[in-house]
C-alpha cells in the first residue's frame, strides 16, 4: 500500500479525535501538537489495527512520535505480512 494512501487512512482516523484542529501532516506530533494522552493513543492504535488488520507491537509505540513514524510502521508491518 502506498505511503500516501496509509497517511490518508490514518488522518481519517485521527480527524475525529483531533480536538485542537491541528493540521495533520507527517510531522504532526501526537504528544506535542495533538496533546494526546495515553488513553487516546491506545484508542487510536486499536482503530488503526482494525482498519489495516494488523497488530502494532506495544514495544514499538514509544518510538511513534509523529504521524509519519506511524505511517512508516504500518507500511513496514503490511509489507511483512
């Protein structure tokens, strides 16, 4: 799946929980820009796992600081399956 397509799907998942109305780009930070707490992140991860039919390993989550990090991780997991 192309990087842009993954970004589009992830942005669609994030949009309803983007309470600050921050523009969503690859550089958007979950903690700094969106101010997501851990519960919001876990809900988002569950939605992404459902959307792409994948499992994001919990030990990978601390490394996913931006939307682009998440896109890259999803793309990697999809390419390995």
